[in-house]
């Protein structure tokens, strides 16, 4: 199970056996994985490795976070635990502030604009409007996305993912057993995980997250594929600038060209390289520990043609990108229909 900070939000630790209590699965091994916003993806990756090692045939992977039990200020304080406390969180730097700094760096280096980031929000809300599981099921205009107050300049309200309650789950099994459970299996053909320094002062470039680049390379290498082979992506858009940077880090676009791709409609649902076709963290919500698992569920539904009005036209192969903190932990998975 992926779960970030239940002790701080709902005063409940030891969540893995608690899940088994509710699922009626007492007696089997259960482990909670915590890697900030990447908790769900690291749980998923651990399940992949457990099956690949031959230790287990079938693994239930779940992710959960309940964030509305405390005030917004308390949630903001709790989320700051994913940053370096000694050098950043303890002196008041929050994640909107961190990604505001990243946005400024991207704007200065590549000419990205506030309107470019607002277009990411408009796309997210449009895709989420037809997703019954989305927190926000209403489209917004570019004008509306540009008008709210600043949260941390240059990021405005609609540039930020919301506080969310949510959960997601899926079942992973061996290739041999998959045929017993479904006629439409999806394979995780490549997986990668990398880390970067927690505090920003140790980084030389804030326009790219090295862990995302490294994890992507690992996943593509394992899958024996390249970014150009991916039909679509589901990336960690905790802030609109994060989607732009992620689109470059996973190799969909050259560094500095992610914003142009948004402007040109390349990342739209009907574009050549759709990104977050069901709304992403921005439109669907970001229940931290559940996010990585939810991303895998989204890709599964797209690959098997079960995404309804959010269905992408090409859906053989996709890449999933989930990071924690300011990209200090990143997991990337390549997923592919088994019949491809």
C-alpha cells in the first residue's frame, strides 16, 4: 500500500494491516510504502519486483490518502514533510513556493509564460469534466485560469492541484496467471526509479528534475523502447509547470519545448502525444499516497479501450511518471497491452 502521512492527517499509522482488515485478507504479508507523492508508484514497483523475483504470483497494490480531516493550513504543513526540513520547510518554504521557483527558472531559460501554464490547467479541467472519478468535473476558460490570485508567483490558484481524499487499487499477477483473470491483460514492460537531492540548493538546474530523466531512461531501457514509441503519458502534474517539465524529462519533447507543445495542442486528448487524458492530478485530484496507483489504473483503462469519452485514439503503449517531493524520488513505468 502506498500512503504518505496518515499519522499527521488522521492519526493512524500501520495502514497496511488495516487495509487487510477491511479487505478480509488477514494473514498475508502487507507493507506500507512511503516516498511522499511517489508512495503509490513505489508500492507498485515493489509488487512488480516481487512477482519478477518469483517470490509471489499475485499482489494487490493499493494507494490511499485522506486529507480533509484537518485544515488547509495543517495539510500544507504536513505536506512540507516531503521537503528538506532543515534547510527549507522549517524556514517556511512550501511546495507552491518550490514549484513557483521552478516556474520562474523555466520562464527565464526558455520563455515559458503564465499563459502557457494556464493552458495546462484548461486542458486538465476539460479532460476531467468527462471523468466520473474527477474532483473537478467542470471545464474552465483560459481567461478564468488567468484571473485568480497568486498562490506563489507566478503560480495562481488554477496552477495548483487540490487537497483530495481518495484511493485506488489494482491487482498484479504473473504473465502465466494473467490469462486466468482477464482477456485484456496489460504488461508493465519497464520500470525505473531514481533519486535526487532533497534540498534545492544542491541542484544546479531547476528546469529539469534529474530523477525523472534517470528513471525514464531506466524504464525505456528495460522495455527496449524509446519515448517516441509511447502513444500517451500520465505524468505528475502537481502544478502546471510540473507537467511541462515532466513532458520534457520523459523525452516527449526537447527541454524548453514542453510549453510550445501545450500551445500547439500536441498534448491534448486528440493531440499527437496526449498527456493526462483523464485530467491528471490537477483535474482529478491528488490524494498523495493514491496518486501513483491511480495513474496506473488510468493507463490500464486507456490501453484496454475502457476510457469512454477520455479514450485516446492510439493506445498500445504508455508511460507513467510519478514523483515525490520536488522530484527527489521518481518512478517511471512503461505499460503495454499484452497483445501488442
